[in-house]
């Protein structure tokens, strides 16, 4: 955390003026906190008790790096916070970009002179695990819930982020607002009769290009237009029995949705397809999404949940970490948690192989009888049966491989179902 302390003295002659104090914000700042102090009241003892007299009033505001007013609190608050996820009332929530920001002071009232002490704290981004659902619908397409209701259900499921992905439609993104306690990624599920793909946006997510396409060429044009808009493209339920992706994979996609709702044979086919791409040397990350339109058997918000190790809870940082593969998928928001390291390298990262390199596969919220499977480009490398509930770690010797990843299986009514899977840790 970087701390900037400043002190300024203002006189009666500067009364009724607005002044700005610049300060520098560097890269990768997550949150700005500003506090200020000055002598507002003069207190003196009288025969009848203490007399408190207001002698100075200094107002506070903040301008961002573009010179735009970020917020104004007047003299009501002695401290403010600004970030993309939460800000003091009266201040915009926005990503903290590098550049010259300015504290605004309103010298409203000064008796003679007043010293104002400022403390500006810049908090850096730090990676943390966030959990979310990347595929859900509102009544703006074929869901039955309003945008506000979907956000409420997602918060109830204790998700940290969601993506709103209505079919060929971004009207829901106009309705997001800026809800507290959850990151809502603006999205759209590009839909045609040859397959579906999610577009994830880092901005307000209004997509005006014509999404209706009858040919592969028209599909490619729509995806190209989304990429020009800065969208992250995820191909959805590619092996689904009713709407698989049949338009080919020679397009600029970033993610593969391998797990859609309750784990099904089509999801296992999608995982096998994705695994083969990894074997061939393609670094593409897998994600999951509930595809919830309404609460139904085996499908609700956060089933499955994608965990991502992001630098902040901002939209761009979440999407960047997803594309990098710093993530795993689990059956529900409170499901088993997986992690995998090859030496110091974690999910989505690349380790350098040598003969001494050790790996560790771990599972949290395990249940007795679970089966943890270690997989590489050469196939299954090891299988561990979980002996007791809780958190367990399994060390292993790293062989010369292209990647390692893990899957967890759990018994449900006598059937072993996929309970969680990770993206790979790569090797070179």
C-alpha cells in the first residue's frame, strides 16, 4: 500500500474558492482511500459548560485521471473510498487507472487560517479466488426473471461475479446498474442454428451489430465484430445434443464452455474435445456456466461455479484471469475446491521442467470416497481415493509432459459424477 501525506494551509482570502491538489496513481491500483482532517470547531469552556463554535468548513471531492468529477461529499465525510466494486455514496465506482488524479477542496469557510491534512492511500491489486457463473438469462430473452432478480439470486448463492448472457440481445446490460457486493459482467449469448457463443464485455456491453446469421461467413462476421468491440468469446455447450457448435473452430475464440448445468454425457464429450486440443498444444481455458433460465432440477444459479484467481473483482481482471486459465470449475458455489501446483507454478501458468520438480494436487471440501484423478497429455497419471472429509494434498513427481490437470469424481446415488476439474498447469 502506498501512502501519500500532504498538508496545506488556507487563509480567509481563499474562502469560497474550489482548489485542486494533484497526485499520481501508478499501475495496478485497486482502491483509493482519502481521509482529511482540519480544525472545524473551536471549543472553549464557559461558566455554563463547553461552547462549540464552527469556525472552518472545508468540502471534499475527487477528479479522476481524465479530469472528470468522480464524486463530491462536501463537508459531510472525513474519509472516502473509490474503486470499481464499491465507492462511498456520492462517488462513482470505476476502475482505478494510472495518471494524475486530483483531490478537490472547497474552501467554504475560514475564520483566519486553517491547516488541512490529507492522507491518500493507494491499495495495489492482489490476486484472490472469486467464484461466479458465466452463463445465465433474464426475461429479456427466454429467462423468467428480471435482471434485478437474477442478480439477487446470484448474491443469495454467494457468487462474487456473474455474466448476463441473453440470446442475441444486450438489453439486460442496460439494466445492470451498479449493484453492491457482486461484479456483473455485461454479456450476450450469440445464438444461431449452428451453435451458441457467449460474448463477454468489459464495458457497458451494448452490442448493436446484427447477430442473425444464416451462413458460416455471416457467423464469422458477427464474431469478428464482437472481437473489435473487445469481447471475450466463449464457445458454449459445443457437444450438446440439441444445439451443438457445428460451424467449425477457425474463429478467434478465447474460452470453451465444457460444463453446462448438471454434468451430462455431452459435457464429458466437450471435456474430451478440449483435452485433445491441449494435447495438440493449444492453450485454451475451460469454463462452466449454469445456463439458468429458471430454477429447475439440476440447474440453478451457480451450478456449476467457475472459480477464478483474479487480480481484483473488476470485470477486466476477472476476464483476463479466465482467458489465462487461472481457474477451476466445481459443481456448485459451495462445492469441492481444487488446486494444482508444479513447483511454484499454479493453474494457467507454465513451469520449467527439471528432474527435481515436484507437483501437488489438492482438494478442499472433499468427501470420503471421492476420486481425484491426475491427468496429463499422456493420459491418466495417478488416481487417489479420498479417505476422509476435509482438505487433502497429494504430492507427485513431475514427469516430462506438456501439462497436468486434475478432475474430481463423487458418488451420487451409486453413480460417479464429475464434481470438479481444473485448467492445466503447463510445462516447458
